[in-house]
């Protein structure tokens, strides 16, 4: 529609003066910009639509359920091995984690596990309680895979099972992984986990063609880790960790667009890094992570808020640091 | 095949070892097979249930299997260097030992990589290493290195065996038909002619010249599997030479023990004389000093600097609550003990030296464990895990069972090999300056003159 508008305008150039041409071109530009920004805002935030779908139940009745309850996995079978390795064109995914907002709600962890059908013990995303030095205050530290630009894991894989894509992601092909665990020894951030026994997958997932973009189905004797959910990115959605965080801790976005969003706010990427003094974890290792951290300054919550409501088995993890800290104050 | 008097003597003395399979031999073989069967059951469990039956978890991803791999491959590399050096420098007292060293080379390079196969999560996908290799990975370098080295060491042993096979073929030994046929085939028509001799000597020299730098290279490649990561205790510039020297040292000790066992088993006191033990003991002492120097260098540098990570690993290694006792054992029994025993004239005796060598070999196994596990237990990111098996590695019974099965197969191969070829090379004893009666010492066993056939 816009293109035909422009064509019409050009036809009239010979009759109208330059003034008219400039006026029409400006209108066209505004129209294009408006549509473009509308499209951009559509892809950067997921639109929750409550669609009802009609299905036939096992008892032979027609029922209507929310489409949110359905598994949208069929589109994964379409991606070839080659496409999985090349990545999404034009994107360069990046993440910013705001340590000032994290209160160890752990909604991100459960959302990630739910999306990838992993059990409670498998933490591709973990939250650690970090205390950098004796007098420093402890803070909650969520950590996924950093999808490094100079990944030590990719360097050492003998069969090219883990690879770096053009969209910045480091993924694992679990049809090729031989389970030597060299990548796990090489990763300095302890980000990778291993399937020591047969993983439990829902029965309808077990025989799917493996997709490196969502790690489904899990395979015994192979390595896995956070993948930044490119399967959702292709659908224009945010990773579940970003969406489910009640405090907007994770900003996810595209370095090429210089924009990151946490589902509510959309901010300029480099601007955010500059304003908040962002840093990368263990920068001196030279791995060039794609995840930036915003220092825990002017915190939204005191650190105890993340500890008090924890189940006992989780409290055990952080007990030493919390007690030492509480003793001091 | 023309044999000189010493070769004839050596052959006559040892021929019954190949011809007869005694009850004692059978019992030992059955004993080893028993361990292998137990290991087989452990392997079945590991395949059926997955690696969860081992003690390895997400932090300590490499455990007993990798320790065994490094240990055995180290023995192999040492065998190659020692046999190569003894051959090239025409060390007269070394001639009876070369075969033993070569046997150790081959047997260890078969047993060692088996442990890698056990450690890999998907050994149904091992062919991926050959159809999708990635040359940038130290593991691929290691695969190439070990394959090359295996071919080289088999050739080296075979070259040395050709003459012996010719002797066995011509002697019409009292062995079953298939064995006779095998000797005939393996001798590939060697008759001792001038041009055949020349070709054989050139091939052996060439292989010896190749094997020595090859062993050093492959030993360094093995160390770079650890050295090329960013972990404290591993990412050290000294790792290449450290592993080379460690391999050489433990191999020397294993050779002494093997010599002592065969000496006892086949009454080879005239060939593996006390002089041999003393000479190898001296080598062991020098290597101990070298290895001690490297170890001290590693630990001292790590301890003196303030880098947080390195300090954590060093503290873990020397704190008595953690690995302190093991470090003490590995360093005292592994380094100081052999030096003291060989240095002091009163203990510079066959049995003492062998005891020191045996303890040292075990201590060096512990040392490999101390290189691998404490570093993996010290990640940069705090573990904060309540599952004890994820925080601290403790090997489970399948891992131990497979370790002992590996040791049993190692010993089984040695036993079977000694039933196939003589332990002391017959044709190697060409030098007339070496014959047993000249190396007499007060406590050497005197054997009556052997009947010449």
C-alpha cells in the first residue's frame, strides 16, 4: 500500500512543483517510519492473545481450550541441521542482567525448566549468592550461559558438536555430542550440565527430531546448557526467564538494533551499559561474554528478601554467606 | 639362524617358558580374568543406567577413568623413550631390558585409551571423532597422536621381534601347530642374511630416532588437554615438560617392578642382574630429582603468589582436612623415598629398589588424581550445591572395579605375552661384551652352565 502510494506520487512529479514532491515524500517517510516502529514494537514484546482453539477430546466431545495450553513444537521440525548451525540472520543477541533488582524469586528458573521440559534439579539458569570480598555486601547473581564471543567450550569440542552462530548464540547439537565433557572442563563459568542418566521427557517429546534451538528431546550422555531460546526468538517472543521475572531483572535484545527489553521497558543497549556502569563477569579471562551485568547499586530489595522465603533445601545452599552477613549487621 | 653362544644359552634357558603353560600361570590368568569379569559387570551397569553410576557429576566431570588413562599412557610413553634411548646409545647392560620396555609401551597404549572409552558419555558415537573431527581441539590432537604413536610402537616392537621369531621358527619348539605357524608367518622369511640384517638394523634405528621425539610430543599433547583450559592448577606453562617427566619417571619405576616380577617368575637372575636394578635405580633417582624439581616449582609458585584461584587449589592440596595426607604420600613416597633408597648404599639393593619403585608407581597414580580432581573441585563460580556428590568427588564401586579390571588386563597381557616370546630377547644378546657371568656381585645367584643343544 505504501509502495503504491510512492509510485502515484512520482507520476505526478512532472505536473507538480518541487514543493509538492517534498511534501509527499515527507508524508511517505512518516508513514513508513510509523509502520516500521509498529512492526518493531510488535517483535520486541510478545503480545498475549488468548485464543480459543476447538479440539476433539478423547471422549469424542468438542472442547474449546486456550491455545496457550497447546505445545507449539511442530515448527521446530522444519529447521534443517544447517539452518540450526547458521542462526537467525541479522540478529546479534545480547543480555543485560540488573543485579540491583534481583531478589532470588527464582521464577526465571522454573520458567526455563518448564519451557525445556527439564526437571527441578537441572538448572541451566542458576541464581548464586555472591560475596566478592569480606566487607562487600552479598548480592543475588543469576547466571545463564554467556554465549561468549571467544568461547573456550567451542574451542575444545573435538567433534564440532557445540558451535557459535552468526546470531551470537553458542548451541549444542546433541545428535553429535559424544559426551567427552571437555567443554564442561573448559567452561570457566560452570554453565554446562550433563545428562548422567536417561532424562525424563514427556512421552510425546521423546521421539522428536532433536533441535539444537530448544534442546528437545534431551539425550542421555550429552551436555546441555542455556540456549537463549532461539526457537522463541523466531516467533518474536522473549525467553521465558526474561518474561517471568517479576522484577524485570533480565534485559534481552539485539545488539544490531542496539535495543534490549525486559518485557516492560525497552531501552537502548549501549545507553543502558553506559548509564549503569555495566561489566562482564571475569572479564580478564578474555572470553568476551555476551551477557552484561549492572552492578547491585541502589538495590530494589535488601538481600535478605531472597533468603527468608526459601524452602529449606535451598536455604542450605546460601546458609554460610547469609549467616556470616547477618552476624556482621 | 646362526646363534652365538650367549644367545643359544639364553634361548635354551627360556624356551620352556614358551613351551609350557604351568598350573601357576593358569591360576594367575584365571585370577586376572576374574577381575576383568567383575569389571565387565560394572561396565554393563554403566551402559544400562548411564554414567550416574560413577561418582562424576557436573563439577568434577573427569574422575578415576581419566586418572587411569593418564597413568597408563604415561607408562607407555616412558617405555618408548627408554627403549629408544637404550637402543640408540647401544647401552650394553640395557639389551635385556629393551624388550620389557617395548612390551610395556604397547600394552599400556592399549589399556590406557580403553579408559577414555569408558569415560565418554556416548561411546556409540565415537566414530564422530573420525567423521566430524575438529582440528582445533586438543582432544583431536590426542586422538591423532595416540594413533600415530600406536602404529610406531607396534612397528618398533615387531622389528625387534623378527629375529626372535626366526629363532623360534628354526628351533622347532614344542608348541602347538598354530603357534609354530604364527612364528613362521611373523618371521617373514628372515634368515640372517647380510642384506636382511642391514635392512633390519636401519629400520630399527630409524624407528628409535622417530619414537623418542614422538613420545615427547604426544606426552605434551596429553598434558595440553588440561593445560589449554583456563582452570587454576591446569593452566600452567610447565604442564608439557611436567607430564613428560612424570611419564618417564613412573615408567622407569614400572619397568623395575616388571623386571623384578619376571626375574622371580622365570628365574632370570642371570639376565636381570642386580647391576640392572642398580643402574635403573640410578636412572630412577635422577628422574625423581627432576620430577621433584618440577613439582616443587609448580607448588611453590602457586603458593607464593596471591592469585585467589591458584591459592585455593594449593590450600586444598595441602590442608590436612582435605587432600593433605594424599599430597604428603604422593610427594614423600613418590619423590623423596626413591632418592633416599638409591642414594644410601645400604639400601641400594634389588629388593629395596623394587619396593621403592612399586611405592613410587602408586604414589604417582595418586599424584595424577591430585592433578585432576582438586582443580575440578575449585570452580570460579561458587558451587552452592547441597548435593554432596556434586561438591566433592568420590569414586563409586563401578569405577574402582573398572580400574582394577584395567590393571588386571594390563598384567594379563604381560603374562600372555611372556608365553609367546621370551622376556629376555634372544637375538638381542649379540654383543659379546655382555654375558651374565661377567656381572657378578656377592649376592647374585649362581646358575650352573646350561646345556647347549
